[in-house]
């Protein structure tokens, strides 16, 4: 498929050259279009948000599509669980123009995707879908945990994964993993040595309602404006309801007229 956005080989070349990669998580075409206009390199878009409109809005951005995980999401109306489910979902999103596919499922499932020549992004460190095993905390602060992260990294390399989200890992451990692995490390709270710096748009723009992560940085605060717009929306809805209640809407200009002769003819046809 020919296009102007980067391919996997281009992202890998950026890692080899030591170029920093910018990455955002987006959920709307407006956010995707803004990222494209700003020159952001990579976008992460969950499968439930990814469609032809999102692909068009993302422009030249490399798009990582998040595959639904188990009970966390559905594809074609049912939970995604088997390797076949994941493969069908990945090829569906590939047809829409996805560039890579985030998958936090088992090694076996990730390998099936890789064996079918799909660019797979794994996950290392704090993995939300595995949170029951770790809790919401940094992962890799002990020697044993850091060694486990390294083993995980090498296993992802072995099965053919090309990149990994590296989330809330101590900076020196992240540096070691980044510098000693072929994986493109997409850092989120992993310090300055990761190949990419990855943030959620809601944190960058200040309108997130969830926990504010330590690694988040707000560049604009949209929250007050969003609240103002919400209050204006409520006021407009109230005025509309009052207008309906009092007969002020619709007015003559909101209706379609029919000529008297045509209306009389209509009544005549009905025998009225």
C-alpha cells in the first residue's frame, strides 16, 4: 500500500538514528487531525474508535490500532479471545489502513499475528490488562522485577514483535531495555531514554477525568472551556424545551407550506 506515512522500517530507522519519536493516544477525528497538523509521528487508536474517518484524519501519522483484549472489548459483537479472533480483527483494521496492532494477549497469540506478517506492538511494565497481578504501580524497581522485564523483552523479540509500550518503568531500567533491544520502545512514564515519548491527549489538553499520571504533562487546559460549553449546551436545551412547551417552536419559517389549490385537491382525493 502506497502512502506518505511511515512504515515499520521507517520507525525502526528512527530508533537506529537516535531520533526521538512523538506519540499520542487519540479518540476522535478532531484529535487525530490536530496530531497530524502538529507533525506527531505516531498515534495509538483503540480499535473501537478506528474507522475510515479516523484514518483519513490521521493523515501521515503512523497509526497503532489497539486490538480489544478479552472482556475489555469486543469485535464484531463478541469478546475477542482466540488467536483466530485476534487475527480476524487485525486484518480488518489493516484493511482500514492500520500500520501496527497493539496486542497484550499471550505470547502464542502475539506469535500468530507476527507469523502472518502483521506488525505487532507488545507491552512491558505496567500493563493495564494484567493489573490484578501488579496493582497500579511502577514495575521494575527491584532487581528481580527488572530481570523479568528483560526476559519479557527478549521473548517479544523472539516471537517477532517490532515494538512495545514501555509503561511506568524506572528510567535506568528503561534505558537498558531500549539500548539493548531491537524493539522500538514506546515510553509512557519510562523516562527520557525510551525511543518514543507517548502521552494521552486528555492529559496533554487537560480534560482527562481519570487519575492524572505522574508522567502526564498538561500543555493546555481545556477543562474550563469544556465545562463552559457544557453549561451553554444545557442552557440551549432548556430554552428549546421551554419554546416547545409554550408553542414558540416551530414557527412558520420552520415548516413547509403547500399551496391552497394543492391542499384542496388533496382533500378532494380523500373525499373530505
